[in-house]
């Protein structure tokens, strides 16, 4: 891959620059969330600290949220893989 240069010309574009530079952190954060939800679906481990086993409702919600995350990412042309 070649070099990519991002140019931001003013203080007003500081937020845009930070967003561009932090893109990989956003991906890691969404990946971590997806993996936490995967644990609920695959291993039935609860997200709740006071419960070891996930309820059926928690598993269904976790699965639905994982699907929604992937659909949203796909709509932006992004993926976690």
C-alpha cells in the first residue's frame, strides 16, 4: 500500500483530524463489543456481573445487536473481519 496523506488546514478542522486519526480505535471498540456479545451467544456467558449464565432473552438480544452492528457497518461499506 502506498502512503496516504491527510491534510487539515485549520483549528476548525481539529475534530475531523482527530476522527480520522482515531478510526482504528473505533474499529477496536466495536470489535470488543462484538466479541462480548459473541460470548453471550456462543458460550451463554452473561454480560451481567452478578450472573454467570445468560438468559434466553439476553442471548436473543445479543444476537440481534450483533446482527444490527454488522448491518450498520455494511451500510457504510465497513466490516469487522
